[in-house]
C-alpha cells in the first residue's frame, strides 16, 4: 500500500480529535529522518512552548555532562554540596541522599518540599523539610528534588543552568530556536517545570539522545538514563507503570521525556522511531495516555513497512463540537453573593461572556464551531483560544485554553433558569490541575447569580 504511513498518521490525528485531545503540534522521525509534522493553529513552527517536566530531563542531562566532566559522581551525597543550607544536626536520611536518588526519583520526601507562594529559594526549602522515609527505596514524583539538582548544576558548573545547557547541549545539538526558563522568586530556573522551547528543538535533543549523544551527551549516562532505574507499579496511568530512568520514563516500546499536558518525546529504539508532541491535555486526566495509545496503536505497528515523502499537516486546535440550537440574545447581568468562584457578576453576549471578580471586569471572547483568539478576563497578557456550544437550549458550555507560556484551561457551564426570585444563572467551572496557575485558580466550583431587577 503506497503511503500507508501517511494513512496511519491521518488515523492518528482523527483518533485524537474524536477523543477530544487538544494537540498543538507533533513531529515524527524514523531512522533519523523527519517523516511528518503537524501544527495546529494558532501554534506555529519554531515558537516557544512550555514543556513542563521535560525540563527535568534537560536538567538530568546537564548533570550527566558534569559527571562525564569528572565534577560529580552518581553516588555523591548531596549534603556536602549544600552545607550552607543544612539545618543544625540534619537527619540521617537527608545525609544519605545521593545524586542518583534525586535523578531516579527515590528521594527522602513523599511530596514537594517547597511552597511556591511562601518560599523565595525553592531549593533551599528542601533542606528545611523533614524526611519522610529512607532515600533510594521507593518512587515518589518529587519536583522539589529536581530543584536541588538545578541548584547543584549551578553550583558545580558556576553558570546559570540555561546558559550551561545552551552552551553544552542545545546549540551543539542544533536546537537554535529561542528559549526561556520560568524561575523561582530568587531568579533560579524552575528546573522541574519551567523550560520553554520549540517542538523542533525538543525533537533535536531527543534525536540526539537516540543517536547515542554524538559526544555531546555522554553515551554511558544515556544508557543509564534510559534504562529501568525505579519500578513504578502504583502509578494511575498505564504508560507510567513501565518504570522510571534518570529524569525520564520507560514506556511499552522504549522511553520518553514526559511533561504535563502532553509534552512528549516518545523514543522507540527497536524501530528507531521518535514522536515528539506538544499539547494541552490538562483538563483531561487521561489525555496524555490517549496520545500514547493513539501512537502505539495507530502508527507504531506500521513504521518500517512503508515509506512516504515528508509532509507537513496544517490543522486547527480542537474546539467544542456543534451543539443544539440555543438562545442568541444577551443574558444578564447576573450578580452573585460570596461564592467559591469569587464571581461578582456575569453577563452573556452572543459572542462573549463578561466576567467580574476580585481582579475586576473582563471579557472572554468565544466562537461556535471553532476557536476564537482573545485574552483571559482581567489578564490582557494571557492569550486564549475559546469555543462554545449549547448543551441544551438553556445550558451553554464555554471551554477556554490559555496558550501563553503556562498552557492551561477552564471549562464552564452556564445554566439559565427562571425561578420565583427571578432569572438566574448557575455557573459550574473546573480548571486545569494542579492549582499553581494563579490566573485560573478560583475557576473551580459552582455558584448561582440572579439577574438585576
């Protein structure tokens, strides 16, 4: 069958659309050659995109480079590098914590040690938080431990982590698109989640890893990084149960760099295939698993059987489907008493909703049948895409994705009713977890407001 791989890629994209997965872009290479790519407007080639926990893998590679330089060892204990931050009489479990323990997520903490709002130096808080268990034993996803590795990279190299990685990894790999790194209040890179880079630069680095590092990344470290280091049988999503390496995940057919919301570099050594994706699945707890399943079931079995010329697909970001016929006239304004959403008033227009809360009054623009670009209410520097559909003639759904450097989303229902008190609207909203994004923090819960008489 001619162009069988192209047909399978179209099936891959169609499946993700059917399963309501909000893709931003993807690239597929086989044997080191890019076979296809897709960008979903308004996302474009070469643009920065936050990669969330793929940041961890990049920090881990930086540590691996320092190990190859002879400046660190995997079995080094962490405490001697941070004597200025150690509490008086540190506990024995903290004293036994090693670089290896941090890289393979077998730390001495069962949850993140820093408070993003209270703490200024997030890495320092790690040494103030008491140990919960013996390091080097069981898997716990500890992003605060990665912040310690980030500070370690800074102390040992003497350079800002982004500068170090630009010099030793990104530029030598040909990953030349603009990059930035979200930072903690002290100015240190947020090593566990803050890197922003382009899809094609992620592909460059992942391909370099698959090619053995080409003397840019130490080959011995890559072998350890991508091998099973820690079992993960208790994880909720199936793809996360294949185990953990050094700042990367094992998968059913190899390993991956894995960031919140669908930022993936899925590396499949047996077929020398690499899929890189960027997306926003944060409103769907199984969204990332849907990407894995679609690739491994629709595309992976056919790789190597057929060939295809390079193709670039142009798509639109996912919008809500067409709903039932609903009202077209304006509704409201409706005013609210104290409520979990912190709404003060809301007013519906034919193509937008006007929201008033503790931040002021702002407009969220939407469209029916496609996304409309705009900004988030009261946050003009937070770009959005939003669509709407009528679930019933009296219930409107509005779904909004924030598409800046912290991709996240809000999904809302506006249900209109007439009561003995008068016309009312009940707003039910949910936001992307976790709750660290201050812009959308209070968009979770239910509230009823009444029309001004």
